[in-house]
């Protein structure tokens, strides 16, 4: 069996887990450059459909969705059937555990960290201890780390100072095709609420993302008899709770929870919005993470109302409309300022800087510099690197 360049190991679905986006889009971006890429992921329908849709010559290794322990054992078997220069693992949990003893040819193990889920304070103490134990193992086991936030880069250097150059800062990104709005759909969405000012939030419906704050904002809109409407998009475990909370608060004329939308429609919803909302409180979990949502918001080039923190501030800089954390009146004021600016607004962020192609180039330079892949010059001579 010929040795391939990189095996990406995932744990979930491209539709339901934003932390897995790096696997799908970075893998396809690298394949476009001519690398021999393999992916090992569950056979969810959207996973099976993803790679043919992107037209890449990628070796796809699928296995049936199963329990965490079954998945760990399945990967134990499947990882022994190939040989790679590097194994790139995305995810934190039992599902992300790979046996080094089963890997042929002593490949370098790269662990990706987009966030530290053990820092989510709404999880039970037992679940947090479990996640901490997994994270500790992943920190100790890898040969290198790809970290999406400054916090995670610093944590990697603190835990594994000997790795030094084998620690890469690599924010998340988006694919250009995800930013292509359908004009007809965007127009229809814009007019479906009688041209009311539209505030939009997109994300998973988990209370630890401070989504309750949007209901508090709706209460202010009601008190002010505002014509603005808050549209909340996304599915998740707390969707029913949040919908019920809006009913209890009697603000359903100012906020609506639409549930999950198709990925291909996201850009159209963002294009239809006047203001994009992103409560982002100063919690240990938020400090650790690099939210994909911020990059979609930046690509939409709409005013963003958020908190001044972490990777969101690093990306949006002074173009965002910041408000004091948990100060809903200040949030409402930031929304008004954002509405005033919307006609002439520009965040000045180049779309190309937000893309997985840019991240792939950075990642490859890192691998070449470490000597973990053959130099690009040699790959170009063999015709494997595409211009």
C-alpha cells in the first residue's frame, strides 16, 4: 500500500458540529493542492455527500455511526489498514482517541484544538472531569498542535514547551462557496417581515452561548415599541427551552427561533440582515475558542453587535459595535448605532483572508518547515502540487 500524506480523523457531522469544519474544508483545500489526503469519518449522509460535491480526489474511509467506545475500537481497526506521514485529529472525547501502536510508519500525530469543552461551566462536574482527562491525554500524546486561539497557543506552549515550532496558530475559516448569497432568496427573506429592521443571530441552541440575552433584548424592543425583529437560526438541545422562554416573556412579536437552516442558505440569511448579533461573554470557554460564526459574519460584511473579547475582537477589530457584557440597554444602544451605520458600512476585511485556502497554505508551510512532509519543490517536480 502506498504511503499517503495526511489522514484526517473526525468524530461527527459537517452539519451538526462546527469544530469539524476544519477537517472537511482543510482536507479539500489540501487535496486541491495535490496532496494525497485521506479522511476517516462516520457515514452520516451529509458526510458521504460532502466530498463528491466538492469534486476532490480524496480517499474517504467511512464507518457506521455508533457509540463512543465502538467508534474508538472501529478507528483502532481502520487506522491499521493504511500508512500516512501525518495523522490530524479533530475533536475532544473518547471518539478522538487513536492508538499510536496501530499506525504504520510512525506518522506524526497532530491534535487540533478549536476550544476546550472542559471549560463549559454549564456541564456537570463529572462531565467536566471526564473532558479534562481526555484533554490532558491529547495534550500529552501529540507530536504537534494546531490551535485556533491565542489562549490555546499559550496553553500548548505551557504544557509542551519542548514542541516549540510544532505548535501552530491557525484560526478557523470559511469556504468561499459558503459566502455566495442567492439574491432572490435574500430579497424574499428581507421582505417577509414587512421590511422591519432585521437583527440576526446564527448558531447552535445551547444556553452556554448566552442566547438568553437575545430574549432580554426582545423585551427592550417590546418596551420601546420598536419595529425591529430578532431572527434566531440554528438547532440544538435548548431550542425548545428558548422558544418557551420567548413565549413566557411575551416577546414572540420581536423574536423568533426558526431552527436549523441548510448550509447553502446561510449566506442569503446573512445578506438579508441589517445587524448581526453575537453575545460573547468573558467566560473561560469563550476565551479559549475561535467561533466559526465570527468568520461568517465578517464575510457577510454587516454590522456586528458583540462583546470585546478574544478571537472575535481580534478578527473584527474596531469595526464591530461593542457593548458592555450583560448590559442589555447598552446592547440595544449598540444595535441602534449599528442600524445607523448599515448603509455605508464596510468592515474592510478581505474575503480571501477568511478562507480555508489561506489556512491550507499556512498549514503546509508549517509541515514543510518541520520536515513532516516532503518539500513543496519535490512535490511540484512530481506533479502533485497544483498551481
